[in-house]
C-alpha cells in the first residue's frame, strides 16, 4: 500500500459516459499488506465500474469478516457499504436486494468466509439466484489470524508455517455450478486483463454471478510450495477462451478481433464475446463442470468465464415482486385499511 | 353419587390420537359455544409428532368470561385408549367420562365417583362407513353430535358451522350433518339429556372475536407495512409466516400487474433469516422473522450486530419450553433473559409482550414503528399458548389516520441542503438516536459504512477507546429514550388499599386475573401490574416502590422476569417474591391463587389439587 494517496488529479482526467472520472469510484486508502492480491481486485472493481459507467451510489457493497471483507472500504467510496458478520454476507445481501431490487449489489468474501463458516449461506444464495456479484478473494489461508490453512487450501500445499495441508480443498466454482449459479468464473488477481471484463459481465448479468479470484496472501501464503502463491499460479494457470465484454450502449461494429466466434447476449442487451474453445461450452453447465475437473486432474487452474445462463430468472422474478422497490412502498400501497380489517373481524366470530 | 351441576361454567377435555382429524371437529365444538354467546377458551395440547401420539384439547367454558385455564376437568371425552388411564384419573369427582364403549372399559380404570357415558363410536362407524379414513374422521364428528344432546349445544349452530366450513361442497355438508345426527340421536335415545353440565345461550360475547395470536401478529405485520419476510420453520412460530402469506396473497397484490407487494424467503436457517431481515432493514424495508427459543439462540450474533450497527429489525419469538429442544410443543415464557440480553458484549434489546390477539396485532404493527424510530431490533415475546390457541378478545382496530413512523431517515433533499458534514453516529438531537441514510439516496452525500466494529461519529473505523466509549454511552442513552416510547404497564388497583401486589405478563394474564378474583373473594386484596414491554417504563419502577411485597408470576423455572426487574430497576430482591409455573401447560387460575395465597401467608385459599411437578412457590 502507498501510505498517502495524492489528492491531485489531472484536470483533464478521462470521464466515462455518465460523466464520472475513475477517481469517483475509488475508496479509502487500503490498510492491507503491500502487494496483497486483494488490492488488485479492488482496483479491478473500480476499473469495471468506471468503464461500465455505473452510478457509484446505486451500488451497495456488502461483506463478511476477514481481510477480503475489509476491502469494500477501499473502493466505491460514494456507495453504502455493510461489513456484516463472519460468513453471513449472503443473507445480508439477500435482504438488501429483497428490499430494493433496483440497485446493484457487490458481495466481497474470502475463502474462510465462504468455504468454511459461510459455506451454507454461499450455497443457498447461489441456488436462490439472487441478482448480485459475489467475489471470493481466495488466498487459501486465514490472513487476519496469521496464516492458518483454509478450506480451499490444496492438498499438500504449504503455507509459511511449513506443514503440508492434509485435507481436500473445496472448489467454490464447482460448488456454485452444482448449486445452480447462473454465472460462474474464476480469475487471478494478477491478471487484470481477464478480471476486469469478467467483473463487467458479472455486473451486467441478471442473477447470481460468482467469481472466484485467486488472490495471493503475500505475508502468509506466498511460498514456493503454496498452490495459491503468485509463482505457482502464474506457472499453472490456463485460461478458457479469451473474452471481451461489450456493454449494451457501445456500438457493436464488425471489427472483432479474429478468433471471436461465440456471442452471448446478456439480459439487458450487453454481449460477451468469446474466442472459440473446443473443450468448453460456456452455456452448458455440464461442460463447465467437466472442464474444471479435467484441469484439476492435470494440476492446472482453469480461469476465465466458465458458465453463464443468459436467460436466468433472478430471485425477484421467481418471487413475482412488484417492479417498484419494496422499500419505497408506502401506507397506501401496504396497509389494507380499517374496512378490510372489519371484514376480517367478521370472519373471526 | 355426586354429580357436577353447572350451566356455562365448566372444563371439558378431549383426548385424541394425533393425525386422526380430531382438530377440526374439536374446533367446531369450541366455536359452537362461542356462537351461543358464551365465552370459551380452547387449548390445544399436542405432541411433536404428525401421526400416532396422544393429543388433547381442553376447553374452558365460562359465562363469567374467565379465559385462562381453571384447573381440573369436569367432562372427559376419551377417544384414545393410550391415554385413557390418565384421562379418567384427571377427572374431578362427580365428573363425566365419555368414552368409546365398543370395547368394554378396562375394569382397572373404573372409578365409582365419576359418571360413565359410553358411545359405541367404532361400531357406529363400522356400520355407516366402508372406507377406513371415513371411519376415522367421522368418529370425531359423531361425538360432537352426541355432545350436542348431552350438554345442549344448539344443533342449528352446529349446522351453520358445517355449512360455512364446507361452503360449496354440498356432499361434505350432508355427510357431516348426517354424522352429527348419528351421535345426537344415539345420545338422546340412550341417556338422560342433558347431563348436569350444560349450556344455555347467553349474550356474553358481544362483538368479540376468536383467533390465534400468531394469526394476529401476521396481520399486524401486513398492516404495519412489513414487506420483507425471512424465516426458518420452527414450532410454534411457523404459523406466523404462513399466516402472513395467507393475508398478503389477499391484501398485498398489485391490482394492475398481479405482482406481490411483499417478498418471503424461506431461509436455510435462523442465522440467514435474521441476516436477511437486517439486510432489508438496512436498505429501508420493513422486515421481520418469526422463531422460537432455538432460533433466538442462533440469531444472537446477528442481533448484537443490529444493536451495535443500529439497524431496525423485528423478531417474533413464540416461546416454547426449553432449554435445548425442551418440550417443543409445550408453552413457556423462558426466553425473557435470552432475548433481553441476546448477544455478546453489552447488548440490550427492546421487548414487547402481548397478552391477547388484539395486543399481538397492535404490538406487531407498533414494532415496525419502534424498530425504525429506535434503529434497533424489537423482539415481540409471544408464546405457544397465545400463539397457537384460539384466544377470545376484542375486535381488531385500525386508525385510518395512522402513518408509519419511519424514524430519522434523511431524504435526498435533506442531504442536498445539508451544510455541515453528515455523521451517521452523530447525536444531533441529544436523544441518542442519530440520522441514517439509505443506500442509493444521493449521488455523493450521505454514504457511510455500516459495521459491527467500533467507529467514530462519522462511521469511520476506529480502535480509539474514547470514541468507542462515547458510542457505547450514546447507545445507553438511546435505551433511556426507548423507555419513554414503550407501551405502559397495565395497572389494576384492588378494591381495598393494600401494600401487596402481583406482577405478571404475556399469556399469564387471564389466569392471573381470575386468581386475583379468587383471592379477593377470600379476602386477600392485591394490586396488580401487567408488564407490556422492556426496557421498563418509569411506571414499573413506581409500582414496585409503592408496595412492600410483590409476587412476580413467571412461566419459567428461574423467575426470569423477576430477575430482570431486580437487575434493571435495582430492586431489593427480598421484596420480589416469585411464583413460577413451567410444566409446559398454560398455568391455571387455581394453581396461581393457592400459591400466591401461601406466599402472602394467607391460608384461606386451599388448593384443589396437590402440587405437581414443575410448580413451585
């Protein structure tokens, strides 16, 4: 982390379509360790929001507890944030979304928060297909309590403490797929070129969009024998077909880079372009599950967009709630009044 | 042989097998008495089971209007061989034992001080019906028909109830009335009708209604503007949410689109349920969950967050017998301390304590105003007795002029016109309650970070001890403000001056009022106070100060409300005596009266029965 962020901004800073500069999406200064992968994810979120032109105050940031869950302070300073209790971010996000389905919700969690204490809530928010972006900053260890193994630590992986982890790792992408998530991706905090378009696509998706971001812990789990260290990840990473995200407002020209062969149109008309990949069909859940397994068997980490259901129906749609945010309804909309109550009294005699 | 003689004052208890369809026949029985203008109070005593275990339905009939359990049984209707020994044993001398005499009564069960009335229910059904389910279901309707003859239920009232229940299904109406006739005619032919205990039409019910407390809580939530509901099924709270959905489907549908003006999520557990409520409250929607003791324990961490981060939330706690799984289908008031101080650290919560369905309705609607006004969780403390039994009460009332109190929430315009820096936890008004903003209100003013960690007045994270203490002191000041907003206790003065009193709350109300009358008749005059909320209003402290000795009635072992009063009102513990009743059954007036008399050293009132396990004075 840099100790003091300069207040100076170039007077001609670029603005996006909504007239915001990148600075409008920044948050407070990070207090994480220098070189922490999480700061790259925060920066990726800032880039994605800036490029998409979302209104900062129409986004809510929600997190649980842990290093990752501290990060919502470090991006989107004009948005409301809620740092809740350990492993329970999904329920708070669910309630917030039920109250107002018009806003965007970004949930930030970690591997301890989502794969251990919050595994239940993670699974259930996925199967409810809540309209939110759910990012796990996955470093395979408990950073804030000084480096214990987590449930996503791979078998045999060694953290700074030096003992190989004996327990099977939980693959959150595989779980999310199995439980009905309608957008599943994996990325690496060191690969912003891939991460930023993934976040943009996730924010545009209408339903539960999950991104598992491998985000190394420089202090406790960046050893040569750790499978979540920078070195190991760089050596073993393999991306699904390269992807690009085209927001709905952009003019779609015919000048795609050669090789883009698949187009997926999302709910509001934005488009994901994918390079052809023979092995993976991103609109087929089974194909995504097989691809993850095959790469895992070979000791490789498959990143990129794994699955998307462009026809996804989110929780509000399933629940048939009114279009207007529930929180904006008033007495007139909600209270049936004295006459109806008298009729009910009559039925209770 | 002695014969109990009584008009419109008696207790009848039905003994059935769970899952045999007895509930609707028994409910029809109780409703018919209510329709005859006689106050009635049924209690469903059921097992944690779907089919096969014993279940009872005890009905208090009281022209005088006593609605609590009295104690003792005058008529037993025994349709369950499993519990027959207990059912005949519990009968008062001179009482009536109505049983299925298809098989002769076991000689060992015979009592020569009770009247046996045998109805060959199984035989009648075998002759009339071919299907086994019909034989089982109509058995219940037949004994109701027999009772109509035996105790003078107006047959036209029963017919009217059958018509209403099976409206539009003529075949079912006919077959049910036929079954009623079968029982009625058999009893007329074989017994001298009516027996000593009987009914006479009165006009003692007025415009009163009869409903379950859970139903009333749900309706209060509909009227109070709740839109987000999250829950996990748990007896005895389940019917709160089911009832909310029932009413919302009728009353909360957008006429244009047919869409819902509410959203219900069945959560994965109680932790998620309260998490959703807090998320919705933070985002400005009125939201609630309903649960019982085990759920309250699970919600403790989140309740602490909502207290500390100051997020409105409403929880309906329908208490049951604890600890642990306890007796899951029996009643108690044993979550008082757990709710008042739920969560670690210095935490306190607002409790509302209703005592009848009307108050359930009112306190439910009020809880949303209070949660918004105080920006904190409000827990409504009902229990299984109040929640799951039909309780008679005054009709529900809604003031058309009433507006929701959304508390201190800054609008976009207010933020726009604000010249000073906005501080989420800045006590501008000096009442401990700060101004909050909702996500998405203003493009660049009013955003803040909500957290369970310490922060300063501007919602900025801090571990600076002075800032932490300032915040905790302000939260304490807010709780003082809460005292002024709580519903006042209900105080009832004795006919003669006295320095002795009793304190009770919640579902103990009816039995306590009857006990007071019994004691007064025996010359023991007591002032009485019914608690309705925590934190305690000044009136509560004053009442305690004005008396020398006070008995606090608790339906739990540890006298939890007594302890809460001692802690919070700094009372000399010696001054507060205790009567506790916690065997899982609603307490009885006779039990309360005899124990209170003993506590005050008055021997005038003699208990009708020996002390049972789970009762102490």
